[in-house]
C-alpha cells in the first residue's frame, strides 16, 4: 500500500463557494484544484498593456475587456474547467454578479516557462471547445512575439507574429494590437546580459 495521500475531488459548487473567500487564485479541472503561481514583472506588464489597449479600443462598443480576475468556465460532456486567463473579451450579455464567463469572444495568455506547456496544450484544446471563442492569443515573455489561433469556420488557424512592428488585426471585436504597444517598456534580457555562473 502506498503512503501517498489520495487526492479528493471537489464539486464545481464547492470550488466556486471557496473562491469567493480564497486569498489566492485556483484553477479547476474536472474536480481537481490547482493553485496559480504569481507572474513576473514582464508578465504583468505585457498583460496590462494588452488589457489597456483592448479597454481603450472597446469603449462605446458592445464588447468588454476583462482582467485576470475573471474566470472562464469550459464545459464539455466529460468535465468542467475554470481557468483565469490573463485577459479576455466578452461580447455577450453577462450577469454583473457572475464570477465567471461562459462565452468569451477572445482570450489572452502570457506565456512563461512554467505555463507554456499548459497554455499551448491543455488550455488551447479546452478553449477551442468554447463555441463563442473566435480568437486565442498567446504572447511570449522572452521576446516580442505572439501566436494567434483564430476561428475559421469549424477549425482554428494558427498565425505567428514575430516582428516588433507587427499589427494583429482583430476584426472579430473591431480592434487591433500592435506588438510595439503590447511590449511597451518591456526590456528583454539578452544572453550577453545574463550574469555568468561561477
């Protein structure tokens, strides 16, 4: 018999009730709860720049940009998940007291060494099952670059942006993101700037 503790699954209702008073954010995948790690300064700066750009451009329009405090719920036949994307845009009618969104039109994640496998794998697969989702954007932290998954009929097409002057057009929400604005004031550490280890 193993000495490892058996992990106990919790219900969606218990998770949501616990989140109301939780001091930290937790994501929920099929009954299992996972604590979220804090982001770096670069991560937060990129996410803030994206949110600021979207908020400014969506004023007076039917869509709204939301920050990383807004959960997204993904429901399939086999499991329910709750994730905290770095930013999202919702265009559907929403209950003001709701603590999560079911119908985001756009989702943004800022990649890190710790989260890139999840963001580019598990979350990519899960987000693509959201019928309302049209665009999933992933921004790098180590250099100016983005990978965009855009709905085209029943499939998502992958686009890559690596030029600092590139503009990501977002006709789905009548907006656009310039990489130069997304990475404003973000200073990348080059290998020559990294201190040598003795």
